[in-house]
């Protein structure tokens, strides 16, 4: 029998998250206050986040302990499985060995629950009564709704309009967990109303939804804000993925030559790769690390590395990142989780340091890859993850062309059970590629403040 | 850290299925030919099933080897996890210990893939080109579509009309795997056309969809028929569930006092309980074993134990089972997998032998239980499994009332990711209970042939 599972027992759930900040060869650029443009201090974030998360955002401790209550909830699905995709290898007739870490086994359906549980825990401990957040495709919103339920917090979700319409069952899931969900832009906030006034048919974007959630949190002392990606502490919580993968690849007696993840805000990618980058910085890994983004929203491959706001209404601090401009509204691709104008500053930084590479994939190539993966491996992937799979297939076919073995590892960040309309549309020829929206991006970038 | 996972490594996947037939204190009644009413022989089934499955249907071998290729595919999700539902226990404030075997981790989303892979394998080996089948909620149809794809077989699915309309994304999944799906009753078969002529708005039933699939298989020499439940060989393939559970309960250092599963055709229930019944027959278990069915389709609790056809058009052999009459069309409850007029003859037999008990649950109690489970454990269950959960909660509350510890084990047969409309309807008060359809059942039973 071929070995295809490389799984760990409950007691192998990591005890600490891995913080790459102290290992970086150059430090991250500071985050700036939106009004003063001076570096922010912890106090500036206190209205939005609990103390512990603000500390984690800037901590220089390499290892940060995972609280027992969080580990206990992780035990529902962690350690997540590592699979070798032998049927996909055979379908591609490639000498490459393909491994994937599968985060879709989380009850929320994706890696997002890793940080949702941690964020809900710290908020609960510090007296928060309600969390407000944005969600694109709904993976993050349903994870936070579930985590809030576990800790007895209320949850308010602004769901990007185009995904709200495309994925009604994601909303059903969030509501089953007791969350309140509104389509964004909504008429509930100043930010939403301002957008609707200018663009009544706005499909929404993560940038707009973030503005709405931040505004709600800033105005209500009992409500704090939770972000599903981008920030250092969010990426930190995801590192359980890579820490487990390192142990599991050792079980498989193999070592990745190429590591691949899709990128929207950067969190699932970071989760798998940051622990490997830590090794790479120390010379203990020579893996090529590739971030894959949609051609319709190509912040890493086509964006500008500069200071920008995290949201459209300019309520958040400014961070130095690869951005398409915070007013840019990406085309309505089905990978709603990747429709973000910016990128995690940490991922932007490691790209700038040359530790990772970036590629983009068109929607049709992504879905073709997803269907090929599903037919070989059985799992229907989330549209976001299809971007990673497309790059995996490119690498595997290159290996076949070159007649060279290589070991590929990727993060299958979630399943596509709530995205079947996208597959139905793909099969019936209704999905399309999008040209690079050069004019819209140029306009959005032209509006950025000139800093540094 | 509390232990909540009791998992086994890939090499602990059972090597054999458990066949209870040789251990039964009294043998099953023979299956009868629909035309002659004489006991059928293997030749009578050769148009519908491959030789190996016909043999398994009547085999008196206690252990039947699982082919290596089937075990290899099982390794994608087996051994499936066994969880202790500690958060649910606390939510119920019960002294009971609640364990569940979770079959929703299969890439098809339910236990159905256990037999789909086996059936596709044997058909492939014997030269079948295409499989025809019925599906209710779509769990079985998507499992068979996936298994057919793995073995390069074509797949034709007749999906019960009411589920076809309620669960469009299940169809999307089947089509992603390359299956052809029609709503049943369809105008593609004599059986379907006859129903549509009498009842143009028929919601369909498993009995009708079986007639259509059997007719297609009988008429095409390259097509065979595959059934997702009811038959001995189907139940046999599911016994991996219980065989693993026995090992996992030993890891948990516990032994079930009560074992619970939902029943439609009987396959997920059989999968968990048959290995335990084998022990019970030998005096090695004293567990109470409870089958739970919908009050709207109560074959075990209100049906007649008699010979009936497996389908509505009377194309299949007759089996002795608890039945509501093969022309009975159950109300359109969301648990489409439980809308079957009959019951696996083997499950009917063990009920008749007093080895198990049966209960029924109304739709609203089932969904209330499902939501309570989801909020505690994170997993949104399939509507079918909600029936089992409702009975688990009854038992747990009884334990609280009596102040007595007991260990409850149940089969969480699948997730409800494709059933979110049902949860949305439940939350918005649109779901209803159904009175026992006494008149319709009396009429259906009156039409049965008088045998034995």
C-alpha cells in the first residue's frame, strides 16, 4: 500500500506559534497613523484590538505560546492532514512528488479558523462583547462566526456584495452560528453610504468591507475589530500550518524544493511558508517559495511597493506593502478571498528581500486546475486555492519536460463546498478571464499619499 | 489538554469487511423474483450487478477481504476520526460521555464513498462501462460520481426531484466529477414517464428514482446498476466504520452503552452498528442500539414487516423488510437520504430479532438538534444525521435527569455543506413537521402482493 497520509496525533499540535520578525535580515517598515503619518504606538490600536494581539503585532519573541484553550479547540481538526497527491502525479505523468497540507478539514472549511479561534479567545479574555469584521468569499466570516460562538461573543460580518450574492450558503452558515451578516457596501455605516452614493451598484471589495467593520468597532466601546489576514498577528496564528508541515514532511522522509500558496491578504501562504522561510534565512532550506495571485488583482506582481491604507475609506493605519491602490475595486472573480488591493506587509517585505517569488494566474486556468485536482484527488478546492494548484501543475509539467524529480508542497487552504456555483458556471462556459485593469489601478495608485 | 481525538494511522484501515450473516441467530428470509415470486438465484441479478457483488450479497464468510486498490483509495480519508463531543456534553450539562464517528471527512462528504469505491472497483474489474443509480439528497450520487471518475467509468444519476430543486450544488459536484444528472421522475424512462403522466408535479422518491436507474441498467448491456443502501453488500462495505470505531473506543478506554445512527435505507447505521451487533450476539457487548428515522417516513416504527419491492415500478426483486409500501411517496423533508419507503432487509431482520430498537424524530426536533450540535462542535451536520443527534440529545438529557453516567456513540454520517438552504429555512421558520401520513401509507400497503 502506498503511503499517502502523513498525519500527527493530537499531542503533536504545536505549543507555540512561530514569529519570523526577530529572524528577518531587515526589519519591517513601521506602520503609520492615518492622520499624523507618524509611526503608530500600541495606544493607537487599542480601540480596535485587545492588548494581547497588539503586542503580538510587534513582538520580537521568536516563539509565542498558544494558549491552552486555543490548542484545545485546535484539537477538533489539528494537526491537519498532509497528503501526497499520488493520483494527481499520475494524471500529470510527472516525476515530481506533490504534497499538500489540507486545511479544509477545519469545521469552518479553511485555515481561517486558526486565527479566528485565537482572536476570539484574546478578545473574550479582555472583555470584548462583540467582534465586527469583513469577509470576501465567506471563509473568514464563517470561521469568525464559529469562533465567536465558542467563546460567547456576538459577531457582525460585512460580506462583500458580489460574494454575498454568489455564495448564499456561506451566509447561511454564518447565521447558523448566530452571526449577523450584511452585504457590503451597506447603508449601516458612513463608509458604506458614501460608496453607495457614488456607485449604487458597487460589487464591493474587501477594502470597502474593512472600512465598514472598522467604523463600527471604532464607534462602539463594546465592539472590537477582527481582521482575517494581512496583519502580523493573523499571519503568526497561521504558522501552525507550516510547523506541522515540517514535521509531516519529515515523516514522509522528504523535503520540499518548491513551496506554493495562493495570496489575497497573505495569511494561508504565510501560514505554510513562514516557518520554512525561517529555515531558509538560517540556510537550512533552499526551497523556492512561490506566492500565486489572481491576474485580476495582482498586487505582488503588478502593484507598487509603497505606503497605503488597508481599507478604502482610509480609516486604518498605513502600511508599506504591494498595493494596487486602496480605492481599487477588483473585478468580480469567484476567488472572493483574493480580491484585496494590498498584501500583508510581511509578505510584501519577504518578496522585497528576495526570499519568495510571485506569479499570477487567470481565472480560467485556476478553475481548470481545480477541476483536474478534484477529479484526481476527490477534494473540490476553494476557488482561492485553485490559484495555488494551477502553479503546482505548471511546476509538475515543467518537471516532466525537464525529466527532473522535484518535491512540491502546497497549502490547500480550504474546500469549495460553498463555491459550487462557480464550478457550475465554469463548466457551462460562463466564467471569464479579466484583462489587467491597468487604467483603474493607475488611477487608484495616483491617489495615494506620497510617503517615504 | 483534554483528549478529544481518537485517531488511527493509515495502516490501521481494516483489511476485511465484517459480514454478519454467518453470525445471525436466524437467517435472513430469501429475496424473491418479481415475476415468479420464487427465491432468486445469482443469475437473476447478473444484468444489474457484477459477479463479485452478487457473491457478497449472499456470502457466509465472516470476513471479506478489502481489495488493495479500494484500501488505497480509502486512505484518502480513512481511518475516519472518532471525536469525543466534550463541548456538546458541557452545553447539555450531562454526565453522559458522547462520542461520534465522523464520516463527513470523506471527500464526497459522507459515508457513502465507502461503498461507492468498492462498487466502482468491482464493476471496473468485470468490464462495466457505465453505472446508473438513484440519489436522494445527493450524498450517494456524488460519492458514486467520484468513485466512477477514479476508475474511469461513466455515471448516470437519477436525483429525486425535490432534492434536485433543494440542493443544486450537489448536482454541481456530481457534474464536476463528470456524471450526468437528471431530475426524477424524468421523461427518459418508461417508469418515469408513467409517474409523470399520473402526477406531473411529483416530488419524486427514492423508490421512483431506483426504478428509473434499474430500467436503464436492465436495457443497456454496458450499464450496470449501483445502489447506495439497502442491499447486504452495500451494508457490508460500510462496516469499516464500526470496525474502526471499536479500535478507537478502545483507544479512548471506553465502551458504548448506547449506539445510535439515523436510518433511511440503513447503510450508515449498519456501518457503525453491525460490528457491534456481532459482538452483542456473542455476548461481548450489552449496548443498546437505536435506529432513528424521520416521523414523516417511519418504516421501522410504523411500517409492516413483509415482502415488498425495492422500487416503485416493481422492477426489483422483493425483500422482506419494514415497509410503508413501495408506491408511498414521503413528504418532502430536507433529509432526502431518509425518504425511502422500505428498509435494508438486514436491519429489518435485526430489529425483528430484538437486537436493535427504533425511534422516530420530527423534522423540527432534528434541525434544532443539528443547530445545537453545530454551535457546540463546529460541524454543520447533514439533515439525515440530525435525526441521530436528536436521539443522542434525548439520551444525554435522560442521563442528566437520572444522574447516571452512560457512554453514547453515534455515527455523524456526513456534513451539511450542501444542505444550507434547509438550515436557512429552519432559522426563518419555514420548515415544518409532518403528521404521520396514515392514509397514504395504508393505501400503499394495501397494494402489496400477499406473500408469506
